């Protein structure tokens, strides 16, 4: 091969390598990130200072446990700020925020608290949902706009059919990455308090909308994330509509064998569950060398559950390494290890953009 041809070959090879753009996504259920202000149209009295007049609404809560928690919680501005600091610590422990292209957050109250979190974390932009959920629970998506990542528009998918009460909207955000369409979709499906059929209805509605988008833009790619509140034991699985025909790929298959098995630990049944996930378009599934999925569980985010109640079938057991959930009753001056972070671990996806 002549030197001239060799240089051309090297140049094209270099351009080929440079055309690959790595993307990093994080999804984090931050466990009840509320501000300390009263929203008169939502049931947010649990997250108000004890001195607020709306705190009296706690007495009307029917379930004893939730009524007690509402009355005990003194949700002050100082606690809000501490909660923001702890989320920042959890996110930064993975990587500097400039290295995280997209951060989905679940269980956030409104745009006001998202603005504070955005400033705390250092993200330039965010979009969010404004759901009919009676508690005011929503989702948000932080991102960095740049020459390569351009925000186009957002859409809220409202779920009205097949649900037993108003539920959370699904956030669909469209981006152009190097002139190719990417849709990042953030979910918070109905809890396990609702039957499987309700989550199935949400999944079918989402699948219907994704198919519509794909027909409009055949080259569009999807990254679907959030807290799906879906257990492996559910039959039929609410994930089935998303997986049918390999429309979307569950990145769980890329979870390392030595990884913690779930992002959430259900203490009552002593079970791990992978409630938080990523699904990607099959075109983005380039194999384990190009796709990395992990549950982020550094030691400081973990805690211990000890079964001390004698009526529990697990009495005397001790489980280590579970998410160290946030204690809303602790003073903000307490040690971080005493206050905790969230009842979920963050999940992370890295992939090459074609």
C-alpha cells in the first residue's frame, strides 16, 4: 500500500471512530422530593412545616400509618435544602454532572423544586410532567443542550383508560443528536397497590404512542426509563407490550453477574426488585461492548434492615446493602448516614449513539 493510500485509510478510520458518540443516562427515584410550600389543589400536607395551617389536613387521612407520618413530619426549608444536597452527593458520586447527558428523576413535586435541584446539580435545562396524581408526584428530565444534543419538544402522555384513579403522566422528550432523533421517555407507573391490569394499561398506551412516533419518524430511536413498579412475578407482565416483536430491548440482560440484583428492596417480603430500568430501541442494542447497564450502589448509599418484630416470618434476620432510604424526621444537622438518601438506587445506562 502506498503512503498516500495508507494516510487516506487512516483518515477515514479516524473519522469512523470519531462519529461514534457515547451517551450516559441516569434514572433516580429520589423518594418524595417536595418543596415546603402548600399546593391547595394537591394532597401535599405531609410535606409542610408543622406550623403551616394546612397541616391540620393530616387528621383526615384514613390509614393510621400515613396519618401518623403526616403529623410527625416537620418539612422545613432546611430539610428541603438537605434533601437537595443528598441527591447531589448521590449523583456526583457516579460522575461529574457534565459527564451525564440525561438525568431522569422520579417522585418530584413540581417545577419549583426541579429548578432548585437543577441549580444544585448544574444542569442547564429540564422538562417535567404536570400530572393529575392527587399527591402531586411527577417526573423530570435534566439534560445538557450542546452542539451535539439539541432539544426539540416535550410531550405529556396522559393515561385515562384502564386506570382505577388519576395516575402519573409519562414524559416524552424529543432531541436531535447529530441530526438523528432520540426520544427519552420517563415513567412512573402505578404502584403495587394497584392491580397488574392497571400497569398493563399504561404499558399499552405507551406502546401505542411509540408506534405512532415510529411511523412518523422511522429513524427515531427510544430510550425508555423510570420507575415501572413492576415485579418479575407479575403474569402477564406489563413489560410484554414493550418487548413484543423486539420493539424494545430490556437492558437488564447487560447487568453484571456480580451486581446487586435490584434497585429496590421490599422489606415486608424480604425481596429485591428491579423497579427501575432502561429499555432501548433494538437499533441501539450493539452488544455488551457497546451497551452498559448498572445499578449504582456505592457503600454510602446502602443500609441495613434488621427484622426485630417477633410476628415477622423473618424475625432475627439481617439484610445488608439495601438502599438507605431518606428519613424525613431526622434533623438536617444530623449525619448524612443517619438521614439517608432514597429507597431506590440510581440506575445507569451507557451506549454508543450510531
